[in-house]
C-alpha cells in the first residue's frame, strides 16, 4: 500500500466494493480532508485524473473479499452438516430404544428364547400361567430365580418413567400398558403364597419379616393379625365366587389350593377362639332367648390375654368370618373346600357369637348388650316375618304395607353415633370412637346384613344410618378443620367400601334368596347420595391427600378408589334429562388413570415382582410374595401385604374383569 491509504471499516469496504462493481471499475475509497492534507505535505497529488479527491484501493482487495465469502459459505456448510449429524444421532437412538423395547416386551422374532430360558424363567418354572386366573397358580417353595427382572417391573424408575410422575398427563392408551390382568393374577398368587407361608402353627402370623436380612420383628398388633386373617379370607372368597363360572370351575390344582387355604383359615379362627372369652346372658329365657342362634352368649377377643382389646380386632375377625361364609355359597363349594355341612354351621355359630358383641359396641345402643341386641332382632323379625321386607303386599293393601315399611325404617335407622374403640377383659365398653375402628365395624355390619341372609337383614337400617353419621363426623366435620385430615384418611377405605355396598342395592325384586330392599324404601333410601359420597372421597384422596405422591405403600387407598371408579363408570350410563353424565366420565377417567399409575408402582414393591432387583444374594424363596411399605424398605408387614392383595382383588374384578 502507499502511505496515503487509510484502512476502511468492514461496512465501508463492503459498500465501496458494491459501488465499484456496479460501476465496472476498481474499488475506490473516498479520501478524508486529513488524507488530502497529508498527501500535499508529502508532495503527492491532491486529486486523481478525474479531479476527485480519492485514492485507489489495494491491488489485492478483491481477492480478500472473495476469500471472506468462501469462508462464510464454509461456515454455513459446517453448520448444516452438524445439524444433519445431530438428527442422525437422535434417530439412531430412537431406533435403538424401539428395538430394545421390542426385544424385551415384544412377541415378535427379534429375540427368541431358548428352551433353557423357559426352564429357568421364574414364572414359567413355578407358576402354571395357563391356570393362573383359575387357581392363582400354586407356587411352591422350591425357589424363584431372580432372572430378567425387567420383565416383571411394572412401575418403572421414578426418574425414567414419565407415567410414574404424578404430574404427568394421563393418556388412556399409555396407562393401560402399565397394568393388565396377568400381572395382577401373578401378584395375587405371590401374595397368597406369602400369607400362607408366614402363618405360624398356632394360627397367627409373622408380624413383620425382613426379607433381606432374614430377621423376624418382635413387634405385634392384634388388629393387624385379625386383618391378615381377613386378607386370607378375601382371597378364599374370590377363588370360590360362584357367580364366576370359569373362576369357580373345579381343577385338581385349584382344589388343592382351596383346601390348603381352608386349613389355614380354620387354624386362624381356632387361634382367636382360644384367645377369646364368652359373655353369657345373665338369666336365659325359657324359650332360648332371641331367634338368632347362640344369642344367649356373646364372644369377644382377648388377644394373648391383653387387658384392653381393640374394637378393630373384633370387627376384622367378623369380616374374616363373613367373607369365609360368603365363599361357601353351596354344599358343592363346601365339599371342594374340604368342609362338611357341620363345619359350615360351626363357623356360622362362631360368627353369631362374635358379631353381636361387636354391634353392641355402638354408642347409640345401651350398655346392656343382650337387651340392645334383642331389640334389633325383634324389629327385624317383625318386618321379615310379616312379609313387608320382601314386598309381600296383598291386593288392596299395598299402600298400607308401604306405610308400615316406611314407619319401620324411620324407627330403626340410626342417624347418630359411632362405636366404642375398646373393651376390657370383662367385656365392658370403653374408649372414644376411632376413625379406623368405626370404619371397620361399619363394613362388618354392612357385609353381614347384605350377604348372610335374613338373620342379619335387620341390621341394614343401623348400617345405613351409621354410614351417614360417620360421614358427618370423620369427613364433613374433620375436613372443615383440616382439608387433609388424619381422621378422614383413617376412615377412608373402610367408609368407601361400606358406601359401595350401600349404593349397589336393588329394590322390590321379591327374591328371598338374595339381599333385596323393599320397594317401599326406594323413596327414603338415597342410593345416589351414598354413591356421590364415595366418589367425592376418592377425588379427595387423589387431589388433596395426593396418594400418588406418597413415598409409603398406599394399597389401602385403592380399596376405596377402585369401588369409586366402578360407581362412576356405572353412572356414565345413567342419563339425566337425556344428557350424558359428563362429571361421571371425568371422574372415571381420573380414577382409572390413578389406579393404573398407583397399582403398577405398588406391584413393583412386591418381592418376586421387582422388589428384589439388585440383590444378588436373594435365594429366590425368602419373603416371596410379601409387599414392602416403601421402595427401599425390606421389611414385609402383614397388614401392608393384606391391604395390597385386597386392592389387587378389587382391581382384577372391576377394572380388569
């Protein structure tokens, strides 16, 4: 360059280049006044040949501009190339992920299992999958190898599985993949195995067992012991359900399981018979007292001779007897279970002793248990013997019979009161009501009056009225003080199950072989009110109590959520003013999503269904079928397993029938 050249800015050079190219000449840059003066001082001309105060650009300026353009093109090309590579990597990762999923879960030819794989597979080796839904697959104690656990982990890792996130949007097609009937069948089979293997020779159960260390806990709970027996009875009833022809069909493996479960139930009932006392009527009537067999004596639990015993223990023992007797719906069923007619009568008489004592813990009844029970029986006998309960209304007297039924209902319904929570060794009522024991007692009354024939039908007004009372005490009043009340949480599943039974009734069929309310009560008995309370409680459990966010086992919640889903699904089909029940649709979708998310997570906390992942020392037997109270706790408590197995039964029956 010559001395007069002044480097221009980038923008100036670009503008000058564009101008020169347009003129077809060299790149010309204008001189400033200072440049002209410097040129004059140096003896150079102030003007060019055309008289312009300008100076000629450097000879290589054009090549530099071209170089810059080439560099810019190269940079753009590099950016495009990097984008293409990134897209290729993403697509490759997606393809690999799809192939892995298909290889693990698909049924196609991507991964073919050898005969050796089939032999070593835990499910194939120890569970008769073809008969699982019929017999729950009798699992032996020979072992359960922890192979390919990924196949049996249904909840997934909280950090990797979007659907395990309680805030994730619920998509029906996606949530259905989390849970299915086969998984529930397998879980129930394992749970049955755990309960039977952890029953002691005396008839009670191991309270808590650590499957990782092999240690037994020294703790105990009389209520949870009775609850474990009820859990075993629920499984027995589900297996014996004579309304399901396929499930009740006989097979050698199924009958062997039934007889084994029956033997263990008998052992449990005998344990509580031994640890109980009898309360005799002070002076027996000459006619034998009440029409109900065994009413001259009542029986109450004295668990290991404890000075104070819980109403919840008495109630859960009654529930165990009720569901056991429900399963024995016919002499044929009794024979399949290995029982005779005398055996069935023996357990009916045992219930006739335990149940009246439990019912007369009600605070609305007097302290004289026998007098209170006699009043209940007498009122029910009048309604049933007169025929008005079954709708027997001679021509011309329909209105009179209906008025009699309405009067009987108003006189016998209990709209206030709860249950005393405890009793002492003398059988005296003590203690303030407990939300847990109130709910357990109500459910026992509801089930006995609904499923065990006319002998207990007279308890239905007591059940319906007490349900309203408990809803007011433990829900309405409790939530007005605390929107996430512990009282409401305590009564939740018990009240929900009771409301479901109260809302699923028929009127006026006149069938004496089953429970049926008189048609005259259809106006007084508000079926839908019980159903709405049921669904409102479930929505509270999901939205306020936030059951999906809990780190502990929430199997108890689904004992109420599943019945609420069932009721909502039923209400979808009930049209009002020709309109679809949109609220029922929304509620059913919410509850269905919650059931799939929550139950799939809980299944993965069961030993044999994913809880044993990462423990290479597990022998395939220890703790098999037990359910952990959280993802990382290895203790297996009987009540946790019992609640989750009942939730599994309900989910199989109503969500995956």
